């Protein structure tokens, strides 16, 4: 387990995009998805021109980006759009720190709830974070219907 004080959170910068994309692809591939399809998916990431107040946060360990998350306001609920951790750093506390920061940001903005489409392989993580099932998603770009989870704030 990584010491919590060794994890530094900061706002993402445009020059971070290649590393953020690399982490998202590696994390998605970690769950057994076809690597060619994951690479074609590519994780669309835009920094600096987001509409609607989307925020992207990175987690660094020793100056190296090891995970990231993005949140955006959607009325009374905020949406956790992304939460990705480099597979080599999974289990080190990065996901928990990023998730808690997303919760804190949504709460301080006055949101009633944080919601997201949960990767089925990450349901155990989200349950440990206090999340509950809300409803099923519309079919995703992967052709699946997955759980939408949430936490009340």
C-alpha cells in the first residue's frame, strides 16, 4: 500500500494527455478487453476547452502520473466521467484518493449525489467506497448495459 502522503493530486495540464490516454488504455486492457479494440477506443481526452465545468485531476507519485479522474456537474448530480489507475499502481490507494477527491469536489459545489457508469470489474472497489446501484446505463460504446452507481452527498 502506498503511503497516502506520497500521492500528490493536481489539475491536469494539456501536456499530460498522452500519459492520461496511456493509463486509460492500460487500465481498460488490464480487465481482459481485446487490446486492439481498446487502442482503437483510445480514450478521448480534452483539457482546457471542456464545456460545462469538467475537471480533470491527476495523481502523481514521485513526480510521475499514476492515475487520473474527471468529474463534471450535471444538475443536482455530478458525474464521475473517468477514474483510471495505472495497473502497476492498482491497490496503492490512488483510486481511493481520486474517488474521495471527486466526492469532495461535488459536495463542496452543492451536488446532492455523485454518479457514474461502473466498469463491472470495479464494482467491488466502488462498493467499498460506499456506492450503491442506482439504475442500468444505456448501451455503451462497447455494446453493454452496465450499472450506474452513486453516492449521496
